[in-house]
């Protein structure tokens, strides 16, 4: 990422003595206190909430401002860094200030800029951690959401949507507390893994003392050279039946919330799904295809020839057998009648120490206007889904992702206007 040539608040040199006074640290060293970098700059008279415009010259740039947040119907990038956060603030005013602080910083990151311009003062921590310097915006999108627990923590239960609640227990759930829930989420997607990580790292750093990471997961996608649907680690195409991201009429039915302070936003469901690759790799291709209900190479539904061919789940052959096995993942999902927008990524996080097997799988992300859409599909899969032999759900969370932001506004403004 390249620093802007504009004169911004980080350009000013700060003396060691001034910084020591501001942070209350003695001559033993300099540190940023619990108020975070933003708090220090605010104390020096800088406007940390100063609006920043979307760049019109940045390469590989996704716009921040608009009716909806980026990272929902943005074309899927190759990398994700997803973080679930706990809030440490104790008042609604502090929470609002956090989102006001983050808003221009998010724009800068999505512009391919550093969080703060480079300063010549080497006696203080830098305004940006620096690992994305020299990289372009890499189509970075940043999506912010709030969890049900946030409303309970800060006494805002009256504004918590009825739809925003923990998912029920499903078959094959073996959820780990350390990968479940959260007060806030940051979804950073980019075509460079370091750009995505840098975004989350620096937003959390800027909010030091206000938030802390509860859990996080990086992920990746790879696309065919000529374009097309990415494959998951089971080698099957993932996301074939998604609604078109350009069909606004359909998106209103499936993705966008149409009421209250969340109007124009969407609900994000995150699931960390471990894939038992060693078991899968010992399974015949015929059984793998019967598990999905699709042919692996073409992605076509069983009985069809092309990936996007429509199909009838009730269709049978001349012997009365289902063409698509009635225990297959696609058969059961289609029978639910519910639809969602999938935006999932594969992950590989080393080895399971207790088994020596791959710690790998899917960071499943979906957007929907009501989490009940996801629940309906999952209940339809139930214990019948043949996929259950090969996966275990380890993490789960639901977040309400704010509507888009207009210039001069800030993330979550409609929520705070409703207080």
C-alpha cells in the first residue's frame, strides 16, 4: 500500500517529551496506552474522525461508500482474514466513537493507503504496522458486523433484532468455545493475503483498549485461469447455486434486510467446518459424487452435463431410483426451499496435535436477510446428509452487518440514531 501525498494528521512530528506526557509513561520507555493510537492523536488535537473519500486513482480498488457494505456482493477475492472481537468499552458513546474512528481508517485501507502517513519521528510507534507498504489495494473489502452479545453488554437489548441470536444446535456440531460467538466481526477479503491480514491487524491496533480478538481464521480461494467457480478442499465446486450478485431484485429477496436500523444490511453466518481429508481421500470418486449430488469434474448436478443446469430433486430413473441420491448434500439443501449467498473460503491451519491429521476445512460464510434461511437449510440436511461422515462443525457465529455508508456518515450510524 502506498501512502497518500495529502497532508494528514500523522504528518506532524511528535517530540519524545510530548508523547511521554500524553501516555503517562516514564523515561523507561514509550508505549501507547489503553486509549490506543487514536486516543493519543485525539489528545494532541488531531481530528481522528476526519472523512476520507474513495480514491479515484487507486489500482484494484473496491469502493467503500454506497448503499451496502463491501464484501457482501463484491466479486469474491482470493483471500480472507476473518476476526471475531470482544468489546472492552462500557458505554454506548465509546462504542459510537469506535465506529466513527474506524470509518475513515477503513476507507484509507480500501484505498490502498497506509493507516497513517509515514512520520520522520522514530521515537514513537508508527501509525501503521507497515507490512502492506508498496502493495496496492488488492481489491480489499472490509465488512463490519455486530453480534447479539454486544447489545446485552451495553444495555441496548431494545435495539437487538429478534433475528440476531445464536444458531440452534445441529447434528455434527462439536463447537469449541474459542471459535464461537463474538461482539463484533471484521471480514477482510483481498486478492493478497497480507493486505487482508494487515487490515484487521491495524484496525484492532487502532482500537487498542476498546476491542480484543476473540478468534480469527484466514482462508483462501483459487479460481480457474478463465474464471469460474472455485473448488473446496474436497475438490468440488463451491457456490454454484448462489444468487447473481448483479440481480438486485433477487438480492432483495435473499440478502438485504428491509426494516429497522439494519435496512440495507445483511446477516452474516460464520461456521468453521473441519474437513476430514484423510477419510475423504480414501473414498471412491463414485461415493464422493453421491455425497455431493454433483459430478466432481464438471460440477453438474447428477443426471445433467453442465454446472448450472437446473434439476428436479424428485427425478427418478427407469428403475424408480432417485437420479440424485436423496441423502446427497445438494438434494437435501434444494428440498429446504431456502436460499442464501455463500461466500466461503478454504483454510489449512497445520496439523491436529491429537491425531496427526490435517487441521483444514472451510470457513463457511453466508449472507442472508434472516439467519432462519441458513437454519432451514441446515435442518433439512439434518442427520440424513451423507456429508456428515466427512465434516465436523467446530465454530459458529452470527453477526448483523451494517448498511452501507454515505460520505459524512459512519459505520452503524442508523443504530446510534435509533438510541
